[in-house]
């Protein structure tokens, strides 16, 4: 059996902060774009379909969501995105 990564022990907000900071520091626009694309699906999965539909049409809203996407239900729904990204960048 594989031991869980130390990242698995971190709260979603910490994963968000670390992933965003690393991506910004390294100019990883690809990750930030992937995050923006994941936000509407994460919101829909949390039952916020109105928000998801609105976000699909408003890039500015997605950028705002990305900055705050480590909080609450959205942060929890995006947890796998942050874990996957941070596990690929152990120096984050």
C-alpha cells in the first residue's frame, strides 16, 4: 500500500495558495488556464449551476474565481487539481 503524499495532509486553501504561487512565480499560464477551465465544472458539481453558466461567459469572473478558488466548497472540489499540480512540482 502506498503512503499518502504529505500534500494530501494539507487543507485545500494551502494547496490553492501553493499551486497559485508556484504557477505565478514560474509563469505557468497552462496551469492557470486549466484551473480557470476547471472552475465551472467544480461549481456545477457543488450544485452552483447558475454560477457555472455565468463563468463560462465571463473570463473576468473566472480570473476572480481563480484567486479565491481555495475557499469553501469550490476549494474542496478543486483539491485534486491542486494535488496533481503540486505533486508534479515538489519544489512548490
